[in-house]
C-alpha cells in the first residue's frame, strides 16, 4: 500500500486525481478501524494532516467555514457558542483522544448513518464544500450529500475541503442513545435547531435510516405550532406530536445495537425532549 503525504491543497487534489484508488485519511479514527479489521484495502492512503488550511476555521458571512481537518476537540473549545448543536454532538464522540484526532470532515467522508456530526449539520442547514483538481470547488447542501449507507456524492477525484455551518440564531440540542455512556456508536440520535429569525425549525436524524436525514413534516408542524411572537409555553401535546412525526420520518432496521421499534421510540422521546429544552431556552433568552 502506497502512502501519499501532500503538504498543499493543490498537491492533495492532484494526488487524488492521479490515484482514485487512494483513501483519504485525516484523524484515522474510522479509517484505521476498517484497515485493522481488513474491511478495506485501498491501493494507497492519502494523508491530509500536513495541509494547514484544512485545520483552520473562519467566519464566512453568517456561517462558520470549518476546515475538514478541524478536530472535534476544537469544535468544543472554539465554537460552542456559534455552533452549539455541533459542539454538543462533538462532546459525545468517543474518548478525549478520539476527539483530539477525529474530524467533522472525516465523519462526512465516511458517511456512516451513525456519524454523530450529521444530525446537527442537517438541523443547521450546513453545506459541504468539495473540490477536484479538474473542476474546482462546489458546495453541496448536507441533506443532498448522503446517497446511501456509507456513500456520498463525492466523485472519485474529489476531496472534502470544508463544511459551512450557519451560526446559530437560536437554541440547538443534540440527543443520542447508546448501549453505554461513553465511547459508543449511536443506536439513534437526534438534533434540533430553532431559527427564530425566520420562524423555522431544523431537524437531523442519525442511525435510524440508510442515511442521515431530516424530518421535514415534523419541522413544518412544530414551526407552525410554536408561539414565536409571545413565546408562550410549549404544550406537552405539541411536543409529543412532534416526537411522533420525527419517529415516522425514520426508516430504521433491527441490528445488534437495537431494534427498529426501539429506534423509533427513542427518536420520539428525544425529539419531544429536545423541542421542550430548546423552546425553554429561547423563552428564557427573551
């Protein structure tokens, strides 16, 4: 197996174009597991850790442009206020060592339905910036990025450069159920973002469908029921109905971590709680 280690973004894209059999690696928290268990045997590894711009974040209008190589630990320490939902999810990722190495870009690259970063990115309405040496850069709405189980719209000659995440205009929440409290793959996960500036709700479902996905009908329902003007209490019946609509948007399976029925139930509970917590946070901020 060849090991490619470019030091510039241009060289990385050139290497990707020349070696479409190369597997990009940043933190290695997913890739090395697959290699160790012989699930994948690529022709080459394309190490992206020496490309400085991938490890930086910056503001981009009303969004944060998060380089594909920024680790979860920096999302927590640097962006907890601007991207609270993503920071919450980052805190649930593995151990401190994994959070120091793993990246949001790597989570997107693996496109696992159970990836912790996906639900908050969906709820926030993020965009993924990808690039190739031949065609340059393009931005893909994150809801359109996933195409199947561990598959995405990435072309063979493309790499993920960054993800653009709108800065939070209101409260956000992330919930996750696993078989233990730490270093756990989600049985199911849910993220919620309130957008009071446009009276809208964002959702993200993880580990309960072939791809991470939103719950558009549930979003429209809750946005229409919330008392945006006077910010009165959220009725329990509305929160419960929202939870049921989120669960209905999923299409889970039975596997070794949980049953489809349990995943639907847990999503309904998490969505109800997340909506209540987020709305209470918004009311307190008024």
